[in-house]
C-alpha cells in the first residue's frame, strides 16, 4: 500500500496505554454482527472476550468513490481513524478522554482500524450548548481538519461527549467540508479565541520537528497541512473557520 | 418511495449471538419524510450527505428520496446499521413525526 510506512509508524506508536493493549490483545468473541449495509467501508461490529464492543474498518473495505469525494484515498480512512486517536493521546487531556480509542489490528486476515464503542447515543445536540464539551471538541476538529462532524458522528450519554469516526479528517486546503457542527457551534457562541490550555497544546505540538511523532503517521502533504493549521491557530489565537483546512 | 431501517445490535456473552435492536424506520415519499421507532430522535434529519458519485452535498430539502438513499454514507462507523429499500406502495408506518421538505 502507499501508506505502508504510516501504518508501520502507527503500529509502533500504539500499545502504551492499557486500553490499547486490551484492544490489541483481547480475543474476538464470536462472529461479527450481521449487517444489512455492507457497502460503506464494510465496517464490522465485533465483541472482544473482555466484553467490549468494537468496530473493525478494514483497509480493503473502504468505499472508494466516497473516500475520493472527500479528497481521501482508497486507503486513508482507516489510517486516519487511528491517527485521530494518536493526536488525542499526544495532546493529552481533555482531548484524550473525548475520543473513542482506536488501534490498527487485523481481523479475519484483514488489516484495519479497530475502534472502541462509545457510550451514549447519536443525534443529541446537548453537547453543542456545553462549553465544557463543545470547546475542546471544536478545537480538536479544527486542528485535525475534520470533514464530517455531524450529530451522528458523536455520542452523548447525558454527561459526556465522545467523538467517533475520524476517517474523513486530516484534510488538505481545498478539500470538501460536509459538517463541522461543533466548530460552528463554538464560533457561533463567540468563543473562537484559544484557551490557554489549547495554546500550550499547540506550542508543544509545534515545538517538536516531528509534531510529537504525528508527522510520521500521515502522508507528507497531510502532515504539512496539520502543521500549517496549528501555526495559523497560534498566530491568530483562535480556532479556524469551518472548512479552513 | 424509499424505506430506511436503522438498527443496532448487542452481543449476548452467554449465547455468543448478536441480538438486533430496532432504532427507527424512515419513509421518504416524494418530498415528505416520516420517521418512527423507539429511538427516532437519534436520527438527524438535517444532516447533509456527500453523494459519492457526483460529489454534491445533498440535504433533505434537495430531494427527500435521493437524500434517504444516501443515508448509509452518513453512518460509517458500524454501530448503526442502515438498510435502504424501495417500497412500491404506502405502508402503515405507525408514524410518529412528519417532516415536509416542500415548505
């Protein structure tokens, strides 16, 4: 694959956290759940022997036309799912707790992204009204150039927000935006200015030539776009405008 | 007329079998959308979806049936199963909500 080096770098980076080791090492319990809509990324719902429910998005199952429509390649969506989590890990809290953990792992001989099921339900706009949750989520989506953050790509359990599905992220200038609802909400509340913790996180990221290891996980043009977004955010002191990749 | 069925499933650790759980049933009929089911509120009817063939962003107001056919592309992470089918005639739907795009 054209992203073999990036896949190898993700594999080398993952496994330090207990949740990642659990997702990498626990056996799969039983078959995947039957699906009636296998056409979009061929994602499988699986159970792990420790009781966790996970979703496996194989590299071979990417819906190519859909990925290309977003400016992705036929390989990048599962990679970007895993890199989204790695960005959250290097940024630390509050962002690490905002994302559903994701690792690269094989299932049934297919390599792909394995994401942990998030608690809560889709479609709830409560988090867009909560600065505690909306602000860090909007910062994260702005930084990673999330292209499709709508209310069915997050989960809300009444007290906690979890962001899911980062396949269509790490966009480049000119790539399309479908939704970035949390970023829109933050800006519409007059809260575009960076918080001190956000400024410090960007300074840490840019203070390392390899973006704290993230640059090696992305194709070079996407890593460069990430660096430039972080620089713009710092220079302006605010999250970027929707679609500003 | 397009019917979209949303389901999820839970794994039974004792039987090692998946149990399907209904979320919602959506009917797009012309310009009208009806949705019902135990968790119909989970489905965001204002969502825009990128048509992979035309790369055009499609919303409900741009054509309810076309939008409904594209709904699987909005649910890619695997925890909500989205089944689209074409139905020939009106079915009793136990309608909970009606949304018209004609307004």
